[in-house]
């Protein structure tokens, strides 16, 4: 099964992706995680990406498409994957289509976690507080000001991928304002509906 989770930062894509990994045994491919690993390892890509990420902007299509190209070719992704945070631009969505086509593969579903953006900033402040209370590091880009930049980047560059997938009939909208368990249940309902065709 090949899935995409799309939605603004803080919509819960990462949380739901983790649950889907457990349930379906396919890997979560998060370009955000890959970039953070590159930053931590101080690779040339990481060094280039750091300032953009810290400011809440988007890293170049070329870099993230390269990550996804390499990662989807790995053995554990052969039976499927969950894309979290990719594609984030129309060019990335088109590159993904091309990549899949070249390999005779298809996406099964694109799940949009739709949320009330006015509540997202509160949610992100909570996420930072929870991480702190659990003794975990707080993401630098979860700072409310940087978060607003990430939200702007979503509305400017990423929101357009939703109609792109709607046109291809792959899109299902899930109410991301529900509880985590309810969102998981809604996703499950969508995926069960795919069973006959997957
Ligand atoms: P995330 O963990 O998905 O919220 O990503 C954290 C940051 O990494 C984003 O704010 C961007 O700066 C960068 N990033 C992650 N995925 C992408 C992508 N597909 N395209 C461009 N930049 C990305």
C-alpha cells in the first residue's frame, strides 16, 4: 500500500503515520525526519537545509525528491510506504508521479488531514510543552513565530497538491480536529474501502 498523508504542520500526520507503520508494517517516509538527520550529521545537504528549516521555509525540491527517490528504492519500501510531509509542492507531486510511473507503481490513497488553522498554533504550543514535560528536545521550528512561517509555506506552496490529487480521484478528506483515536478510525474506514482494489 502506498499512501500520502497531507495537511498543514501540526495536523497530526506524524502521529497517524506512526500508527499506520505498526498496523501495516510499511515504513513511514518523512522528509522532515530525513532532513533533521542530515542536519544532525552535518552532511552537505544538512548544512544547506538547516537555515531554511530554522526559518520555517521549504527546502529545495531537488533535495527532497532525491531523498524520496533513494528511500523508496530500499528493500523495506518495496511493499509500500507512507509519505509524511512529501510532496510539499506541485513539482514534488509531479516528480513522485514520474518516479512511480517509471517503476510501474501507483499510489493507493492520499489522505488529507483537514484542520482548523486558527487552532493549530495552540496545538503546536501544546506539542512543545508536552515534549518539554517529557524531557524531550523541543523542535526549533515549533517556536510559534517559526510555526506561522511553516503554515504560510503550507498555504502558499503545499495546499495546491490537494486539488491535484482530488483530480486524480485519490484524495480522501479526514477530519483532523477529532481525537487521535477518532482520526485513526476515520483513516481506517478509508483504507478498508480500498481493500478490494489494493
Ligand atoms: P516536517 O517535519 O515535515 O514538519 O518538516 C520540517 C521542515 O523540513 C519543514 O518545515 C521544511 O523546512 C523541511 N521539509 C520537510 N519536508 C519537506 C519537503 N517535502 N519539501 C521541502 N521542505 C521540506
